[in-house]
C-alpha cells in the first residue's frame, strides 16, 4: 500500500472526533450527574433547533429510540408494523419488543428504501405502523401513501438511524411531520458515543416518550429532588441519555457543517472513481440531499462473496449492510418471500467510509476493487 494511503482503509467505519469531546466529558464528569441532567436537556434543545422542530427526546440508543417511538405511537400486542427486511436487525428487534409483529416488505433495489406502492400493497387490518428505513441516509417520502395510512390509522415511525442531517425537500429529516428516530452511535454522522433521539409529533407525545424513557415516572428529576414522593403512572424503561454522552454530542453538533462537507466529498470521490467499473452498481444515495453515513454498491453476477473476501485479505475494510432479516432464525415465523430483498442481500457491499479517509484512499479502495473483480472473473 502506498504511504499516502491511510491504514484506516482497513476499517469499514470509524468515529471521528474534533478535539473538544474529552474536555466536554471531563466537565460532565465533574458535574456529578450521570443519569439525566441539564447537559442532556441542552443537547435536546440544540438538536431541536438544528432540525427546526419544537422538541426532541434524547434516549440511550437508536434502538431505544425506535422502541420508545413505537410505544408512544400506540403500537403493541396484536398489531403489525410494516418494515423492510433490508435493515439492521435492531429495527426489527424494536418492533418485537413492543409485542407487535413485523410484516416484512420489499425495497427499491436501486436505493435500498421502501416505496409508497409497496407500503400500500402490504397493508392489512392489523397494521398499526409503518417503519420506513432511511437506508444510506436517504429520505423516504411516503406522501403518496399518507391519505390511505391516515384513513387506516397507521402511524409512520421512521428509522432515521443513518439519516441525521439529511434533507427531505426543504426540511431536514425529522421535521417532516412523522415520528422520527435517530441514532447517535459510534459510527453515525453525529456520535454521542452511544445514544439516540425521538422527534415527537405533539407535546403530548413528547411527554409520553419522556415517561417511557424514565421508568414511567411523571415528575422530572429536579422536581423529585425537592419532594418526598413521586408518581409512576405506567410502563417505563431506564433508557435516558447520560449527560456524558450528551456532552460528546454537543461538541459534534458544533462541527456538523464540517461533517457534511467531508462525507459528501468522500462519497463523490468514490462515485467518480467507480465510474466505468463493470459489474458494480452504486446504491443511489441522492447525495445532494443526503448526509451519507456509508458508501454502498451492488456487486453483480454472484461475485460479491468472493470479492468481499479478497478485499478483506488485501486490507480493505468492506462490509455487508445488511443481510435480510426475514431469513434470520429469530424472525423465521414472519418470513415472506421477498425476491428483490434476497437478491440485494446477496449483492450488497459497503466500502470503507468515514471522515479519516481522503480522496486518495477512496481511489485506492476502488483500485483494489477493480483488481478483485478481475481476480474472480465473470
């Protein structure tokens, strides 16, 4: 490998820190309030202002955001949630955790995202919610399906784990009038180390989310400190975001323009390098409006697994995002034939993508991909 090429190519993804995160954590540690506190609430306010929404509820992880968001939307036992099989298993586990069952649906193979027609075709009398997954950070517009969804009382709870910072039209994802769930995990566009958030639709829904994340307790922590009792009025979990994680997120948010610029430039560098490479098709991220968390391609003609292994052996940290969920043992009882998703699961591959990488790194990775494609033949 050329000395000008970063060894970070061996990693598919990696957190990117700007330098102020350590001191922010130290300050939060010194404050001595680790479960929930003013730093978390400040993070919520700053994220809400960034998105242009009235409120944001921070939680411990993206998975917790999905779980709480579904519960706040009234999803529970006996209900069905429409969800693409082509997603990380956390999406499906959050549905199962509510007592509802997933109904797997197809995606557009060119984008990895669900389409309104697929959603409408899959509706049943038991459908209570649809959970579009914003694959690769790309916004999913279900507006053509909304009249029918509203008529049937179906709530849109979007899994925007990969899409913080992306746009849908003139609005940021999260400001489009549906329940939106973000992840701020280690390798996301904005990291808190670990964390997530829900964008609720109403003040009542925000209140429900806060009770669900805080063990069902009605009163705030500040109020409880001044009282001799408190009220538990329903089910709840301990999934608050720690101020330690919120402190990291606040620093990250200050540098978000830098993240947008760097990630889009890297995506475009990959796309330019791949121009003309036979046997590989880019997954369309709509990069002009998307804050890309990864770079995904389809490797055609049954060569993905061999190309994947060859690139890993050459120190290129390729990944597979994601194996279809309807073929997983944990979800076998909800299996449906999904030929598009199954084919996509056999072709999808992600190239190393994080802010430590440069245009030279992208060109090197694509050069190794070219070599691998030649090596495995047709």
